[in-house]
């Protein structure tokens, strides 16, 4: 009888402590330190989860909450010239410390946008999807915008403008590279739908 009573008490204790609640096991916290972090510039996000991003303290430390418990990559901007991508296996209901992250020479990507007539479209926005970086506006006088520093790797580049079709293409950069990516935005009056943006990746001139 005592054994049954003890087992019942244990079950109740586990329930009371959340032992059977899987909600907390789905996400965790990731923290670490960015070496050489530049104040007001350094930031960390989770690739593929733009909503998960954090600024970096004066001592380079950061903490990201609500990170899915799975293998993923951190997108790290350390300074105006250095960046890094760091793999991490986040643990559910735990704090995963990735330790020190050393930035490397970042790449810079200049996106040059024109329409099919060679003119600079107005109100063009450019985004590297899933990096946590804000959309960037293309300069209306040059038709260009410079993105970076970027860690070496491949990214989904999306370009949008009013009254023109969206274009999305993959862009890969190397450590310390200066790359120019030419994008032509097709007219939106040929009967094609907006979902076909990927079909125009061959027009990017890259």
C-alpha cells in the first residue's frame, strides 16, 4: 500500500512541476558572446526565423529566447566589416551556450536594379530573406543598394517594386567578397502571376 501511495504522490508531483507538459520542450534559449562586437552595430538572428533576433550588449553578450529545439544557424553581424554564421543545436527547455563567436571578414553585396527598358524603377525594396535584416531601399539616383557585412554563404534575395513583378533568386557570397548582382524586374502587364517570381531568376544577370 505504501508503494502505491508513493507512486501516486510522485505522479502528482511531476504533473505539478510540468513534467508532462511538452510546451517548454519545443523551444529553448541560446546565448553566447560576440568577440569584437561594435556597439550599436552588432546583432544576432536565427537564419530562417526572422522574428528571432537580438541586439548585443556592450560586452558582446546576447541571448535569444523562444528558439526552436533543433539544428539551426545563427546569423551574426559583429561590426561594420565582420560577420559570421554559427551552427547550433538548440535544446528544448534549456539554455544552450554557444560560447565565443569570432567574426570574419564580411562580404558586401551591391544589388543593381533596372526594369526591362533599362530605367531605374521607383520605390524598390530589397531583402535577404530569413536573415532578420530589414528591407533595404534602392537609391533612386543610382538604382543600387549595398548590403553587408554578410557571412559567407548562400541567401534568398527578394526584390520588389510597385507595378513590376517580384524577383527572387539565390545569391552566394564568399568571405570578404565585393559582389554586384544585377536584377531586371519584368513588367507586370504580360498576364503572368506574381507567384512566378522565381521563374525570372535567369534574368538577374548574376
